[in-house]
C-alpha cells in the first residue's frame, strides 16, 4: 500500500512537470509568431533616447595683464600724472591743449603751454598751482619754495634768451649728467616728452628748483642718467630708471639759529599734531601722522628748512642787517611768510627796523580761534632782541 502511494505521487509529479514544460514551449512558439508578424508589417520597435544637452565650454578667466611699470613709481603724484601724458602732441600752433587749460585753471589756446601743463598736473593731484601761464610764475608764487638742489619731480625753471628776458621754461626734474638736465614737461618740441636741456648756454640756462609748500620737502640730491641715455624720450619708457645719487651734503646754515630752534622746538621722534599740521623732529612737517624718525634725520630736515627760510629772507630783504635776517628767518620757520604782505613786510622793505620791532611781537597767536601763546610771545621777544644783538 505504501509502495503504491509513492508510485502514484511520482506519476503525478511527472505529469505536472511535463505539463509545465509544454506550456513554456507553447509560449515561446507564440512569441516567435508575434515577432514574425511585426517584422512582416514593417514595424520597428522605437527605443526612447534621452536627448543630449549641448556641451557648454567652461569659460576661461582672462589673465589680467600686469600694469606696465614706469620709472619712478614712488615719485610725486604730479610727476606720475605727467609721465602718463608723454607722447601727447599739440594739433597746431599751441592748439589742442583744451584739457590742460581746464585742469590748470589758466591760459588759452595759442599760449605757450609749458606752465599750463605743469599747473594742470599739479591741480589734477589736488595741489594748487600758480594759475598763471608764465613759466617763471613758480619763482615768485608764495605757495612754492626754492629747494637747495634737485629732487625727483621738483619744478625746474630755466631762462630763455637771457637771464633778464622774463622768458623761461618749466619742467619736472627727471635726471641729469654733468652738462645736461632731463626735464619732463609740456611744449617741449610741441609735445609732452622728456628732453635733455643744457644747464648753461648763451641762450638758455637753469635757474633752480621749486617745491609746493603744502607738500613735505623731498630728499635733495641729483639723479644720474645712465651713459648713452636718449636726449628725447617721447614714449613712456618701461624698465629704464635713472639712478638716484646719494643725497647732497646738508646745506650750511646759521648754527646759532639751529641751536636756538632745537632748544625751542624740542625733539620728537614721533609725529604730533601742532595746531595746523603734523610735525616731527624739531618742528618740521611730518610726512604722515604715524611717521617716526631718528635725531640725525630730524637735524637734516631742520637744516634744510632753515636754509629755505634763509633763502626767503635773503630774497625779500637782501640788505637787512645780520640780526634782522636771523629774526626774520626764525619767524619764517615758525610762522611762515604771511608777514611779507603786511605792515611788517613794508617796514622791513623800507629799512624801518626800529618800528618793525613792535610788529614782530604781534605774531604770537596760534589755533582756531587764534589765541595768544606764552611760548610764541617769548619767541618773538627773542627775535626782536637779535635786531641789535645778533646770535
């Protein structure tokens, strides 16, 4: 009975297996017939494709070209402004200079334009010019001081024709050699260029160098041009920089005044606010509110400032006695030159030195509003005493 059941189950499994095999073969046959029908009907299955997005190139960041280097990158701003104009050429006889006239606040078309150009570059950088188209106007303008020697970017003046002609040329100092001075200026062969000019000739000669009073004094010293330098530079040169020479010796000045001013001002290595400016050292104008200098540098700056004050007094009162010149030099150093246009100046010009004493004493105010300061009162009294008893 048991064996019979086993055979029965085996037979049933075999029948089931064969049945399933038959169904599978039948399904394959049906699929094959359907494929034939599709092909015969000319139908082709379509495979959906995903459209490709257009390829976007990665944008390249353009390389920034380095700014061209020009000589004297640390030069005064008016000098750098003038450098960028090298190559400008007038369009006619002193024509095409409207932009310079507008910047300079002086001149007109047809005027010789070296002073117009110099004023334009100064005004462009916020420094008041002489507002005169005359080249030699810088010589007498109260906003400018004569330097004891050349300095990069200094305002150079030359006479033309003869030293007394009143005609001249103005330029910004570029460099020099033994006989020539290179100046960057306007109206040099009808254009803006750097031109080598004779320091002295029968029809042309160097007068000297001036500097804006509102700008800290520069380092004084010649800039030596390399051997073989071109005598005319009409495009902005790149990578050719003349070599600054060692500063010239500190000018010789009245040592009595040096000692007096050192005692009155006192030494400060750091810049400090001094009523109307930041001062440093022995009362000279600081280059910045955070400047720090040592004592030898303070003496150098003091000596240069005294020398400039001495030159101013010598120009204004060349025949004054020694003590009067000492007093006026200290007054210029301490209070400026405003007195020259006031009663004191008129009395000095007239040689009325006794009467002038009381007027010197009036320059003892400072601050806003002006206040009488004991230190200035004492200083003016000292100056008056020198009229009769020089240092």
